[in-house]
């Protein structure tokens, strides 16, 4: 007897129709008992190890959205668990509120192929973001799980433990089922080697951790000096100064990356995972010679990675378009892409990748002639706070009073909260909340300075307004999803077709 039509029609139950799935004679779905009441898992049939049952209408049992029930449901509906995505073109959706996944899904569905060409990383948060949002790695995965369940998403997806800097923080992500780990050895990168006088380099190079690098200065020089690395365009040659600068700048970072990746591999045991290396948050640009050095050394030391985030030329600031010369970016990026094919293949990862509408087509085109292993461009697009800004856009439209309070508090917090972010917004360019009509408020989400001020103050704002913000979004979730959908279609479409 097919239960499907009956469930949608049960009185006093609002069912998310797309969530409804039947497996081995049991039906599962997401529902609420009243409009904007708490979401619950509905089960008709054998509810197995789901816990906290409440009798619902129509012979249905309802369960709360707890971590235990998320785990139980992932076992029963295995597509709800994240998996590694390998070299597939991919996009990361940082969702700081844990409410945006349905909007991300809607955006993917708008693309040709229903988004099949893009491997989504629906769960992605760094330790820094977890601290500021007060969320745990497990919560981030679970909230993505519920969002996917709500929408009936069944295609492989990933979970990114973003910007891991030390081995002691990895365990909680491993335990929570993450499948993609971003190692950030930025603290070990010596930016000053970029501009240090040549005479100051020798001491730095000699003091590298040669033993754990399984190397010596002599061997390093034998491998690189006077060899040219063939990328498209004029061949580049390593002379001693270029090599020493690269080693002084990135040698300790490579050492740290190797230690981190071995630690992760042993913690993951026989579970497969994707590894990304990111040096995007350092002060100085990663040159082509440095890229060649980093990737060659990681290859030599047996690191197996799917994507690399160099620090690209120009400025990738939070929440706004690329700042810099796009022709210059394009020339450099094409060489980075050639190196990524030659030394990998691996994907190039665009961090702080949201809102860089000027670079997407360039990046897709230049990484698009990739390998047999990947159908699409060898690129990973990583976005974080831009979904939060779409949440604020929703708030500006549906609750102008709350938005004014948030804006005013963000203005207060900006100078302090901006410290760890690449932003250049100036407070005096952001309108005072009371100088604008209600109708004008959402327009702030299209302004450079206001976007950055709102973007980097999320931790403070969530501390003070988190509950109100979330309950307002719950009441207006279709509008929230709608904003996310149109925003992300603009991000993703350039990478498809
Ligand atoms: Zn980053």
C-alpha cells in the first residue's frame, strides 16, 4: 500500500513534500505541526533507532532534530552523509546560521543538469567561524543534513573542515564525519622572505626543519637550480635567490602541512577524504615559482591533495568583487592552472570566492581543459559569509526594525571585528540606520562598504541578535531561500556548461 499520497494530506501536519522518501516499506519526511513551529522527522513504519518519539496525527510518529536522530537518519538514508568529491568541479557554501542549505540546493537546481556538474560542499566552517557562531563541527554537518533532507537532495556532497591550523583541532571534525579537510599552514609562511635582502635569506634557509623535510639544502639545490619549469609561455628558471626565497617563505609551511596531512590520514584510518592546502590568507602573493616549489615538495613528501588555494594576485576581500587588474589576474591564473595540471592534476581553490563575479568566467575557462578525471573546470569555489548577507537582505525586507538594530550594532563592532579579515570598508561610508527609509535598507546589501561591515561582524551580531534573526528567518524561509537561490545562481552558472 503506497503511503505517499496519504502523508501529504494528513491534517494538522505541514509536510515538506520534497523530503518524502520511502525505503524498505518505511516513509520518512520533514514536517512541522504548526506554521514555523519546530521541524521534526516524521516516520510512518519502522522508526528503528530514531529517539524521542512523539505521537503525531494519522498514525505518524514524529522525532526531534537531534544529533542522534541525524546520525540515525544518515544510516538509513545514506545519501544524507557527506562523501569525498575528488577532482569534480566543486563549490563550498559556508552557512553560518545553519539555515541556508535549502537555498543552496534551490540554486543548484536552477542550473543546467540540475547542478549535477558541481560537487557541493554544503557543510563548511572553520574553527574561527565555529567560535564566532558558537556552533560545533557536528552541528554544522547536522544542519546541512536536515536542509538536504528537507529538499530531497540525493547527489553526493561534501563537508569541509575549513582552515585547520593545528593538529589538536582536527579530531572534532574527524569524529563529526567531515570528508574534506583544508590545511592552512599560513602561520608558518614567512611573508618577510618576499622582501628580505638576499643576504638575509641564507640563515633562514639553513634553519629550515631539514630532517622532517627529509631533505638537505644541497639536495634541494640539486633538484631546482638551473632547471626550468615548463609552463605555458616563456620557461622560468630557478636561480639561487628565487629558490631560497621560496624555501624561506614556504619551507616551514610545507613541513607543517606534511605533519598535518599525516596526522589526518592516521585519524581517518580507512575512510577516504579530500585534502586542500590553503595559503590564501597570507600577506604576499604566491608567485608561479613558489607554486611550483610548494606542489613539487608536497609531491615529493607524498601529500595527496585535491585542491590548492594560492594567494592570488589582486585582492580577494570578503563579500565584494575582485579588486585589481583582471587582465593581470587572467595571465597569472592561466599559469597557475597550467601548473595545477602539470603537477597534479588538482583544483585551484578560490577562497573568499563569493561575489567575485569578474573572475568566474576567467577561472572556469582557464581551468576547463583539465584531466580525464574531471568533466568540468578544475576549480573549487569557496564562499562563506555571503549566505549570511542574503539572510540579512531577507531581514531588511521583512523586519526593518531588526535590521536597523543589527546595522547599528555592526557599525559599532566593525573596527574591532575586522581585525582577522581582509576588508577595506570605511565606516563613514556606511549609512546610519535612521537616515534610510525602510524601502532603502535592503539596498545596503548591494553596497561595498556596508557589505563588508555586515560581513565581518557576524559573530557579534549573532551573539546579540541570533535568536531573533533565526526565528524571523524561520517565519520567512521561502523568501530567505529565494534570495539565496538568485545570489548563488550568479556564482555557479559561470562554471557550468
Ligand atoms: Zn580561505
